[in-house]
C-alpha cells in the first residue's frame, strides 16, 4: 500500500499552503524529525510529507543517501514483516539503507532500476 510521497521544497510555507488551501489537504501531526517540514493528509492518513530541501539534505547525508533531483525524493510503501523483507532484498542483491523512526516505524531505503528511491515502512510493534 502506498504510504506517502516525500516532496522536497525550497519554500515550505508556499508548499504547505498549496496542498492545504488549494487542494484541500489537512495538516497532520508530524513527529519530531531532524529536518523541517510538514505532513498533510486526506481522509486522516498523512500521504504527502513535505521536507525543506536543505535541512532534509543534511539529514539524508547522515544516512548516506544523496539528495534526489527534482521535487519528489521518494515514494514510501507500508509493509508488514521487516525481517522477511530485509532477507528478500538481500537474496535479490539489492543495496539497502536502514533507518528507524522511534515509536513509529522501521525503514528500508532502496533504489529501483530507474533511480527512483523507495522507502519501505514497517510499523513499530
């Protein structure tokens, strides 16, 4: 299931206003992440994560993830079994960058053959 898209912006307030005021998204609660941004939701699910480009670039660098060109950094999908998924990716020879958002989810970042970054989220137990 698609979890969210991460949109990178140089103008956080204009982007927030566009999604909220022009498109009708609601502002959602966002955990204390190490970069500036906001989460926007439709029907209660935060499906657009917005990150201020320079502060997100600094965070991504700590994970060894280069900043993506363009406005979309990654697409994220919710998954259920972290260990099974990690083993599957290893068997397939896919390079993985793990991360954890304490209390929310464990993440595996991978890149598809076209260069699209994919974030796989497994909810915390």
